[in-house]
C-alpha cells in the first residue's frame, strides 16, 4: 500500500436511501480491522443531522459515524460541503465547517463549481495521511440534469481516479432496473468506473436471485460483488428518510417526540430508542400525542417556523395540557428555545410555550462547541440527574439566557448528545418508572459510543460475509 497517498474506493447508489452511508461505514470498519489507516469522505452532504468536531467545525453526522467505524475522530475534511435545508428550495451552505450563506437551489447550482478546489484540497489532505479513503456518493449518479460540474458522484470519481461500487436497494423493488438503468444513463467512461454491483437489503435466500444476477452481469458486463442481507443493526440514520421516524420502538415508558417539519439531529434520541424501558415514537398529529410519560421537543433547523407549525397544528395546546398535568417535557436545542417565553429569530419576537423563564435572540454567528459538564442544582424529576456527567456538542445561532434550564417537570438544554451517557439514561428510566408507578430493575449502563461500536461490528461482519471481499481488496491494492 502506498503510504504517501491513499487508494480510494467509492460507493454510489441508484437513489437516495439505497444504503450508501451504512455500506461505507461497513467498509471503513472492515479495512480498519485489517490495520489500515482509513478515512471516510463525502464531498457534499445534504442533511439536517450534523455534529461538531473537536476544533469547533460542523460536518455531517453520517461521516462522523463513518469516522467512528474507521477508528477516527470526526474531521471536517471528511465532509467539506454540508447543505442544511432551510426551506423547500433553499439551504444553508457550510464549507469546511463554517456557514457561508443561504442559497436557493438555482443559485447553488450556478456557484457549485467554485467549491471544487475546497473539495479537492480536503480530499488530498486526507489522502496524504491514510491508506484508504472510502468515498460516499450522493443521491444517484444518473441525475443527468446535475452532471455539469459534478463533484459528488462520477465527477469526483474521475477527479480522484476512484473505482466505484454501485448499490441498489432490492427491498424497494425493481433493483435490476435500478442498476441497469443507472449504468445506461452514464457516459461510457463513467460506466467503466463501475467495478461491481452491490444488491442491498435482501430478505430471503440469495440462491433465488442467481438467474437474475447472471442476466444482470451478461447485460452490463459488471460483476455483482455482493448480495447483502437486510441487517438488523441500529446505527444513526442520516436524514428524514430514516425508517425509525415512522416505526418507533416499544417499551414500558411512552416517549413522544414531536416530529417537526424541519427536525434535525434526531439521532439525539437513539440512546432512548435502544433502551428496553423506553418506547419512542415520533408524533406529527395532535390526535397521536395521547398521554405519554415524557414529551421531547428535539432540534430543528428553523425554530420559529416549526414553533408556528406546532401552534397551528394544535400540538402546542396539547403539549401544554400534558405539562399542566405534570407530564415531564425535555427540549433540546431548538426545542429548548421553544420552551421559553419568546423567540426572536427574524423580525418580531414570537411567543414561545412559556414553560421555562428564558428568552432566545438569534445572532448572525453560529455557536459551534463541544461541551463536557456535570448536572448540578437541577430540580428536574426530583433532582434525578444531579451529579451526572453529560457531554456532546452545541450547534445554534440562538442565544438563550441560560445554557441549560430546568423546573421540576421541564428541562431545556442546547447539548446534542444529552442522552449519550448510559448512567444518565438509567437515571431517567428509573425516575420516570417511579413517577409512573411501574417496576424497573435497572440495566447495565452502556454509553452510546459503546453501543454504536458494537453495532458497527455487527454491520461490518454482515457486509464482509456477504461480499466478494477478495475482489474488493483488489480494487484498493
């Protein structure tokens, strides 16, 4: 292996949601377990789930998970361009971890070529420090209207001379048409870069597919390098396509999470979803809220519009009704801001829920910081969280009169990762169980980082067993 410049391998997909992010995480873990220095890379990510690096820069959450798979700390070079949707047609553009501006889709398309130097500088800097770069594409390379100045899919593959694995989602149906159609819409030199197909999320006996696989290879000349089963792993999802937002989990304690139209960093709730005592469900209609044991207002990219949405939908009134009866309420980041008296984001201030005596005023600059602290003097749930360490990161433009504030039944915090410590989740489960009058014997506290590491190994084992790894290894030699 050339120690001076890494060998790339790229996973592209026939569509969004084909499983590119998890396949890249699996490859990062597989290569890292062989002693290679590995780094993930996605030149442009569009997602509201983001994180803050140790040096206070913002990047996509999916690449942070892939970094964990590779045994690395998140590094903004792994995701030099991040788009965070603000409206149906516009996004905040974050370059090298810093927000530059908000752009409409047409304006961004006109200016995206100017970002290619930033993308290549980030890539080559990583490549000088690693043996392998696992690159994730975005959406589909067959978006022929977006081919000009592409630096996300085949355009990037050409720039860095990366072999491509093309993944299709068989669970949605039509996987053969996905793969053949994608290859057919590419230019000949682009199709030549596809060194193998990966059929993802298969349920059943792979032998049933064999005739179709043979015909696929005959028609395209591209080998199938893996039929990957639908793996039962619990790993942070990238965006609003996440199945967990629809499915929810079951448990003794009913946790209702308000599903804002612009919900962000809902991965904050993953530790609760993984805990056997909590049943977590995402609610967007007033008739579905019911009488939960805990209500959570999560993060949002647009606090004021989502606050007004909650008010107009009737969910605000229902949340306030539950709170008046003593139902505990937790707000994280944008959800915390909504719990206060007022929110001044753009234009006149807007009335909040009034459950906490705080006010929020938005500033032009975004606060990006990692935080470690200990909960002190917190009356929430009879002080059940006092003395416990919490750590995570803050991403917000709003400035609130308190960084964390609580009453007996309401708690607000800016900290993403608030639930990541196992002992805090145990304390919350115990306190809520006592409040509800149900038995709880407790469980061994497991941090989210430990849990994620276990899940990444399960993912890597499943992908490694299902793929022709000898052929994939040859691609990076």
